């Protein structure tokens, strides 16, 4: 059995971790390659280029650039300038405040992307993408550890050329390239866990179907008025895919209402495992993390929640507007917060308010959910609705209802536990025993 993903983003990471925690340990293969895969995750591109693995990811000011050009950066992105002319965008990998470079987008005179340098987690410049005048990708070249061309990916034809010692192998598509890799690695006869009705499905369909293989789709998207076409195809045809797990309860209920009775057994519900670090201790400590001074109704909330203490952190300096809240005895400010202090606050606070405008920092809503904090927010500020019970999201003019709920929850343990339970249900939080029950044969 293997996991096969098109990319490796948060949903794929969550699913892979759920398997691991459930002692379902088998190889994970990612079709595309960004340069920052965990050590236990494979990619066909990474496998064949075999880059050096001794170095560290490049800090934003360590990229290759012409002499006398200036590299500038903040906690979200970087730039390269020639005098006052911007020549490149520097894109960081997550978490962005560490300023570790994933790619550099070089610009033409019109300000469009002309080429891209791709860096990996060991600081290697492992690939280059050439673009047309409008920034569309034309050709991507992957290099081995000696800087020699190893793989060519032509985006205009979808063809991939693999350069081996014995000659070149040309593939008509990424799917064909991955099938070749799976056969070389000996994975082609294994069952596949996958989470996309696109390229991973096409790989599954391309592999031999002897009747012994059993592939499984994990679907973590919403469902529209009709089933996705490829899901209907799987339901109505004899393929390697024998089971489809829907990972959102609302989507599962919708699917079951749409499929014929004789097809319902193919579908099941299985949420996502989110490890929780601790219990909620019902302390009147409220956390807010922000990258701006635009915090919805902060003054009214601070003044109406006497007896509660607000801890407000930012990874940058704070403006005078936000620093003025230091005059309140129930507010503690942490400008330019360091990791050690933020981690202490994650453990110290039992309520998180997602009420800051602008970008979310430190993936804090997910962290608050992991730490079993009660999470509340306004509908014009919330950043990650996955982890917030819809009943805890308020219109800005209903801020007093928010304060009432906070008071009730922190004064009555039964109310708090009920709210935390509903928060987990809304997030489709799953258990390890249920994963084992449904997946381990």
C-alpha cells in the first residue's frame, strides 16, 4: 500500500499524519515537487535528480543574484532590486516568518515573471522554469547534484524527458512519468490511498487492474448539486478503487442522498485526526495573534471582559495605536514575539479570538484548535473556518453576544465542554481507533 498525492499541502499532510498515528505506515509519494518535502515523503523528481542533502534551506539574503543588486525582505516575502527597479520576487516556504526561500521569480521589463529559480530544503538550486512574456510556464529543467540537466518538463506539450546514463526516456504526461517511477520502485502492484479525482486517480486508472489491488479515495472537499464526474465514473465502473471515504460529514450526508441504494456501501465517512496537545483548563486568559493594529472591537471587548486577561502577540513591531492598550491592566502586549514566548502563550490561554484584520500568522487558528482553546471570531475577520464552530462566528455589531458566551463558558465547565465538543464536530475531528477500525484489515 502507498499514499499517492498530487501535491503535499496541509490536507495531504493531515491525511499522512492520520495514517501514521493509526499505525498505517507505508510509503508516501508526491507527484509534483516543491523542494520542501519531509524526509519520509518521496517524489519521482527528487528521486531521479538525487540532490545533495547535507545543507540547510537558504535564508532570503543567501540567494544567487547579480552583484550590486539589493535583496530586501520582511516576514511575508522578499524582493530583489537594481537601484529602484524591482527585478525579482522571493517566495518563502511556510512558515513564512522564517524567511526560508522556496523560489525566486525573476521579472522582465514589463514586470511579468520571465524565469523561476527553485530551491530545496537543503539550499540546492534544483530546478529552473522559463516563462513566456506573460509569465506562463514553458519549460522546467531539473538538475542533479553536479548541475547537469536530468529532467525536462515541457508545459506546452505536457511531455517529460528523463535523462539516464543509457539514454533518454520520453513520457507523454506526468501520469506516465509517475507510472514509470512506481514500477521502478516496485510500488505498481500495491494498493493506493489517494485524495484527488485528478492526476492521482489517472495514475490509478493507468496501472494494471488484476482484481487483487484495492485503491481508496479520501475526499476532503465540498459537494455541489451533482457528484463530481470522476466520482460517478468510479461508482459505475470496475476500477481498482473499491472504497471512497468522504471526510466532511455534511458532504457525506449529501453524497449518500444522491447515490443509488446499491452503491451506498462504496461510500463511508471518515474525518481528519487532529492531535490535541492538552485539555482546556478554563482559565480566563484570552489570546490574540496579529500582524496589524486592526483588531475588531478590541477596546470594547477589553473593557467589557473585566476579570479576563488579554495576551496580544505580533511577530513584528506594534504601532502606537496597539501599544496604547498597554494602559489596560488586563492587557499584555508582545511585539516582535519570539517562538518561546508564543509557545508559552499557546499553553497558557484557553480562549482564542480570531478578530484581527489582515493575514493570519503562525497558523494560529489550527494551533488554538490543537491546544483545545475555545475559538471565536467575527465573520469579517476569521481566517480558517475549518476549526471554528459556525455558532461562534458573529457579525461585528453582535460583539456583546460574543462576550456573553465567553463569560458563560469560562464560568460553567459543562457549557465549556459542550462548546468544545461542538467545535470538534464542526471540524470533522476524528479518532485513531476509528481510523484503525475502518482501514486496518
